[in-house]
C-alpha cells in the first residue's frame, strides 16, 4: 500500500509583469445525465448513491474521433475571430494534454499549421494530467517574458477515449473538454504571479493507464475487458483510478502543500478573492476548501455541471465563472491542480475585467 510522505520544502517561483488576455473553454455537444447513464450500468440505487457522493450531475463526452486537438483549436479559432489575438502575435504554443490526437507527432505542431502561425514559434506538449494547467501557465508566462510575444496555452483532454464505460471509479466523473488561454507580457503591469509544485512519483500507480506505452505495448490481451471485485469492467488501456487513495492524497499532502504555498506567498488564504481548484469531484473540493478554511462561496465551481475534464477543469471553471465573479471585484485567485503523477500545483494569479472569457459547445465556433 502506498504511503504518502511529507510535503517538505515548498519553493516559490515568481514572475512579474504578465497578464491573461483571455480564457476560452469548449465542451462537446454530448451532455450526459450522470444518474440516468449510471442507472443503466449499475442500477438505480447505486447510481443515486454515486451521484450524491460525487456531486457530478452532468458530464460532457466527445463524439468518437473528436480529439483534444479539435476542442482546443476550436477555442483558439474563436479567440482569433473575437480579436483576442492575431496569429502573427503568437511566439509560442504550449499544449497540456495526456490524450494527444496521435502519439507522434505532438499536438502543438499541428496547431502551428491549423492557425497559420509563424515558423519561428516554439511549440511543445506537456503530458500532464490534473495538475497540468498551472504548469502550463508557469511555462507560458516564462516564455511570454523571455520572448516579448504572446503565448497560446492550450489545455484539453478527451478522456472518454480511455474509458471502459463500466468502471465505477472513472465513468461517473471523467469528461472531455478543450481550452485556450492567451498570456502576454507587459512591463507596465505590476502583477506578481507565484507558483509552486509538488511531485511524488511513488504513487503513480494510483491513477494510471497501465498499457499502451513503450513499457507495456498494446496487445490483443490489453484490449480485453476484465471483471474486477467491485463489479467494474475495464481494459489495461483504460484509465485506472483508486478513488480512495486519490482522496487521501488530496486530503493530506495536497492540503498541506497548498496551505504552505499560501503562507509563503500572501500569508493567509483570506487574502485571495477566489479559489479555483481542479474539479476532481464536488465532494472532494468541498472537503479541500473546508480544510483550507476557504468559504464555499469563494470557491469557483464547474464540475457539477460538466464533470472532471482533467487539467482543463481550471480554465473551464474560469471561462464559466469569470464574467460573473469579476463583477464582485474578484481578481487575485488561488488556483490548484492535483492528481496523476502523483502531482500537485498551486498558483497565485490575477484576472481582470478587460480580458475575454467564453464557454461554448463544440461546433458553435
């Protein structure tokens, strides 16, 4: 059994003079009623219990063949249409995903072609899961400062391509989404962003896809569904999650890590105008907010309405809530992702009313 170690030293990375110009989110048209879908799989009583436990009432699932690249590029194209950025302004593309359209080449290369960006752009993927958006913001902000040009951060996953549809840990919570965030540098901007990261690879088997990589290539056997003790059925090429162990990870080291981050940056969580956590499930983030002593009304939410779309949940949540929350003078946010790796990330960022925020369905762009 995996045992969580201590948090240890929390190192703060500071970046000044950067800003977010826009955050767009794209969700698939297929909106699944969670209780209805789970009722067909596991029976009425268990379906009700699962939905009550997770707090996830709807999930968005992409059509077969729609990729993480498709969903994220749809966001970027809509941003161009809305004049959030022009292709010639982009100096780098960072794509956060663990479900790329192809194993080779990487998603960001195709983005350069699809958006008509210059051949001089730096473009790369980051193969992170739930903690990935904060990593992406850190990388994008660094690139914006170094290049003096805008950076396009894309974050999205189509997890349904790696779900058996009969697994009681993953099927009730995981969904699909794509997002785009534009970051720029401004010497006259006095904003101060701060980041910290936590990694414990000894727990990587708690949330994993066992087969399909070079260590365990896809075989006929790995494509067969197996029956497990809890009644779930899945393949070795499907996402496996030990939900209880993930909860322990969030309740113990992650909460301590975030608390230490707040202490070292702003002194207290009370300073933040809002908290945007990864939407693992609603019960989990409610418990995390309570442990951090963050009021539930200060916690931004989206998971109950669209499910858990891995690292994209943070930008999806921002795109869904920013216009309303910024009217309440919300600007300084605590953001945090946590999950596969095991990995956690925390960030102190600022949002402004002048930036563009939009959430739309795929096909509406």
